[in-house]
C-alpha cells in the first residue's frame, strides 16, 4: 500500500519506487508532455532564471536518465532544449520591452546569461562527444 507517485505533467499516478519513477521519467510520453509543458506554458525567462542556478546533471549526461527526475537539483535540459528556451526567452524579452509590459527582473541581463550558458553548453557538447553518441541515451542494460 505504499505511497503513490503523482506526475504533474502526465496527470498519472503509479506506485512510488525508484524503478517506476525512473521508467516513467525517461518514458517518451513523459518527456514529450514535460517538454510541451515547459515550451507552451512556462515563462521562458522564469525558467532560465531557475536554470541559471543549476549545473548540468552528470548522471543525466552520462546515463541518459537520472532517477531524481523532475526533483533533481541539477538541470536535465539538453543543449537543444536550452537553445529553444533561450530563443523563446529572447523573443519574449523583446516583445515585453516593445509593449512596455516589462515586469521581469531588470537586473537579469539575458544576453550576458545566454553567453555564459552557451559557453557551458559548448563544454557539455565536448563531453558528449567524448562519450559515444550511441550509448548516451541508452539505459545501461541495453548498452552493447
Ligand atoms: Zn510523467
Ligand atoms: Zn539529475
């Protein structure tokens, strides 16, 4: 009768254990719904402000998944995700400036941050290239 885990993104519950959570958070449906959630509903600037305090999750980079899932204190965004979010943040930022509805944090210099983040992404890409691309997103049991 253990506690059940509820996934906000998928609106689903399942018995809460690490195996289930891991299977769920690396599932295709979950990944798509989560991405949809962030790309559609979340203010990209807020998201970037959150992400700027996080380092990329080593576990996620090495294994292609991380059992902490959404609760991980490190970032699980791929460079592709981040580039999309950054683009949306920049578009949002420009739009907000143009319409003078600028209620985001003015101390946050998005261009500066983007530069820093892209530097970080570049070193992450180098790490990725050192790992075999074919192994990167496979669970260990499926690796050759
Ligand atoms: Zn889910
Ligand atoms: Zn993680």
